[in-house]
């Protein structure tokens, strides 16, 4: 995990979901706020996302899921990070995620979930205050 310079965030669209407008808005907001953003593109596997985050020395991974596969895909990303001894990379997400699914995702290690309509400024401020907070 990078400890100096701008916060580095990998943003990704795991699974088969092809809707990327929201993740592109978040990527731009984070970039405009001075963060380094690596957008992996559509249809990424959890393995590809974690490999990118490790290669890019990312501080955080932002996942966007609208397909309903959030429980499986978020869990797999967290599992792979632990396996790669990269559990210090903060994982947050957004998309169409039912309220009932949010507490179990957070118990697994997802740091925050942003649902549709969350202001981009809220996401930016959350990343600023929670990523690298212990440094």
C-alpha cells in the first residue's frame, strides 16, 4: 500500500454488469480531488481486480455492482486480498445493493457501501477520511 503521495484507488466493475456510468463519475470525482485512479474497465474478475490493486500499489479498491452479484463478488475480492497478504487495501463499493445485504458485507470487511444517489462529494470525503487514516 502506498504511504506517500496521492491516495491510489483502483475502481472496478466486477462480473457481467455492463453499466459503467456511475463508476466513471466516481472515478472522475476521485481524480478531480487529487487522487490517482486506475479504472480497470468492464467485466473484471475478482482475480484481475486484486492483481491490479497489488501491482498498482493501491490504497483502496472501489467496486461498482448493479447485477445483484455483490455478495459473491465482494466476498471473493476480500478473500483474495487476504490470501495475497494485502488485507490493508481498503475495499468500498456501490451500486444496487439491498439494505439487508449491507451489514453482512461490512461484517466481511467492506468498509463502506454507497447506494444510488450518494453525492460524489460524499464518496470523496469518505475516501479522504478513511483510506490511510491510520498513517
